[in-house]
C-alpha cells in the first residue's frame, strides 16, 4: 500500500557555527563628543516652525546620546560624561 510507505531518510541540516564577538570594536565604545549649543547673546527672531525644528533636532541628539551612553555603559561598565 502506498500510504503505508516510509518517507525517505533525510540527512540532518549542516551545523553552522559562527564566532560572535562579546564586545564591539573600541571605536564604537567611544563617547560622543560634546557639541556646543547656540549662542545666548543673539537677538534674532526665529520663526516658530524653525524653533520647533531646532527643538526636535536637540531632543533627537539628546536621545541618541542617551542611547549610545547606555550601550557603552552596558559593555564597559562606565557611563559617558554628561556634556
């Protein structure tokens, strides 16, 4: 009976071994450089939409700094200095 036949034997898949580095390269563990902010003595008028864009960029930069600092601290045990 064809329905009772055993399927042909299939060899197990080949085992692939990859070496995973435990820590990233040292250049990825450097803290980001502090960036000077905008001058405080300016008196120019910045349109509202530009101010909102500047705030978004600043918040994004801060969020990225926090993320990179946490990653560096995870691998080295030391946090980046808050600049």
